[in-house]
């Protein structure tokens, strides 16, 4: 388990988010004599309370040191304190096993080669996407997931240039792959073989604002209106252009978007609707688009997905996404499916670090 955030039902309690590096607590500056005569410092921001709540939620309360245990008891007894047991609970996520691929800091030298599929593969000779380029800015680079096959890097440049001709904004590029691809420790199942890239729909006004306004856990806004049936007022021609340019790019295999986005385009696109075929509806993807490229011809060990079905996809297969069945989460089988092992060539790529 890992803590995500600590929230309360009282507006006075400020939500605490756990960044990957931990949380910051302000150390007390003022001093106050306690009954024992010791000169303790405090500043009243609630450090002890927060620590006690974290321990409580992680069910390790009984192991607390005596001072914190007392603070916690005082807190839960205090009638004036509205934030009771009901308050908080740490939202916990399953602790994802750290992937050894996430620790590899350098790309594998040699010619670019894609090995395996998007959810079970790796990449040699990857290139790093620069922090900025014509029409784009790469964000959250501390994750070190800005590497891809040269085709993927070229695609980002092509899209940035195309967009910059029509809009004044910058395209915000999210995760590509790790330096040698492979499984990540969090967030994505795919993005493993250097052929996937996420691009946020919202455009940034500058590289600086893109990075300042979107730290971890503050994603750019969704394009789907509350209720999940229509697009909101943030959707416009730049977003349509991003999808159309991506889908028409000869190296792109598929463009994954929220079903509401696909349906809106199915309803409004006139003339050549051929590009809608590559737009594949999937859960999420309402704030960013996931673009997947085709296997490069020079990578015989790349595993290519079957092409999208013929036609524009504005049919029953799209209607299903709005059915009751789609809204009900499928019951997960209790048996955990064994993950297929990574291709042997990937193991060699990892051990060659
Ligand atoms: Zn993605």
C-alpha cells in the first residue's frame, strides 16, 4: 500500500498530497513550556496530528511513540475538533513493485530497435525528446519517461510544427517511455517499447507555465463536461487538429481517446472521415490523447497490434461505450493472470546497463 492523499470533511483541513518524494512538514519555531518544564517548540500547523492520522490510517497506531499517541488521543477526544474518525482516510493504492527498468538512467547504445509489444517490450537506441521544440513542451521530466524510438520523437516534432501553424499555444507532451522502455513502476501498463506517447489536450501559453501549473497530481483539465455526455467549452479546433494530424500521420497506428470525444467527432466531421478509423475509444483519455505508432520496418522483433477494424468506427462498437454494460465495472477474476515474461532480448538489454 502507498498513501496518496489525506483528506478531511472540514474545509479548514487542507488536503495533504503525498508526492513521490514524501511530504513536507514545517518544523515548529515558537516555544512553549509544557508541564514537565521542557521547552518544546510548536507552530500549530498540526504536524503531530497529521502524523498520527497517517499512522492511524495505515493501522500502525499501536506502534506510535508515546508523544504522538498522546497527541492523537487528545485529538480524537477534543469535542471542538470536528475532524473525527470519519474524517480522514488515506486513500491507499496497491504498492506497485518498483520496476528495475525505472532505475536505468541511460539509453542502450546502437541502432534503434523496438522489441516486443507496447505492454511487454523494450527499446534499444531510444532518443530523448528535448524539453521544448517548435510548438511543444515536454512536462514532468523528473519521471525520466521522455524517451522513444526515433519515429516517435519525429512524430512529436511533426505534430508540434503542424499545431504551431494554426494555434498560438504549445502542445504539452506527457510520458513516452523510459530510457530503455520496459515496465514502469506506476501509471502505465503500455508505453514499454518506445512507440507510445501521451499528449495533453489543453495547450500551454508558455513552457514555464506548463511546468509550473502541472506538477504531479495536478493534471491538465478534462475536455468532457460533467455528466460524461458532451465535450466542454475547452474543446475546440486545436484539439480536433491534434487528433486529425495524428491519425493522418503515416507512422501512427492508433489514437486512443475517450468515447465522448470520438462520438462528438463522429457527429460533426464532414467530408473525408477516413481518419476517424484510427480514433479508438477507451476509458479515461479525456484530458490527454495516447498515440501509438506502428512497428518500424527496421525492427523485426517489434510486435504489431492488429489494425483497427475497417470503417470509421462510428457504429455499434462506439455505442457500446455508452451502454449500461460499459458503465458497470467488469468483475475481476480472483485468479491473477500471469504476466508473460518480457522477450529475452529485453532481459539482455536490461542487464547490459
Ligand atoms: Zn498513454
